[in-house]
C-alpha cells in the first residue's frame, strides 16, 4: 500500500535510510547521470578523431617526401630511407 500506518508514504517502505540524505542523494544521482552522459559523448565523438590521426610511419613518410621535394636529400638517400621506413 502506498501509505503506511505512520503516514510517511513510500519513504518509510524500504527507503527510510535515504530520509536524512534525501536531497543530497538526488543531487549525487543527477551528477552521476550527467557525468555518464558527458563521458559517453566524449567517447563516441572522440573515437573518430583518434582514428583520423596518421600513424607515426605515415607522418615520417610525409616528412621524407617533403625533404626530397625541397631538395634537402638526393634520390639515393630518399629511396634508402623510404625502404627503411616501409620495411
């Protein structure tokens, strides 16, 4: 039954332990729900950014290509370093 003999309603039907902490308990529950929602949003939206980053090997090849294009290294050195990075 919703009302008991003491007239306290559902709070005394097993939830009596929460009476002293009623307001605080709800604030904690709401804060945990908000934190979980923020965490899920960051994980789901952040996953695309992590996979979009180039691997260190790809970044090194890009830098090697730029050095060769600028003329910092000759063809032989370029080919040797490229083989080293790919193998």
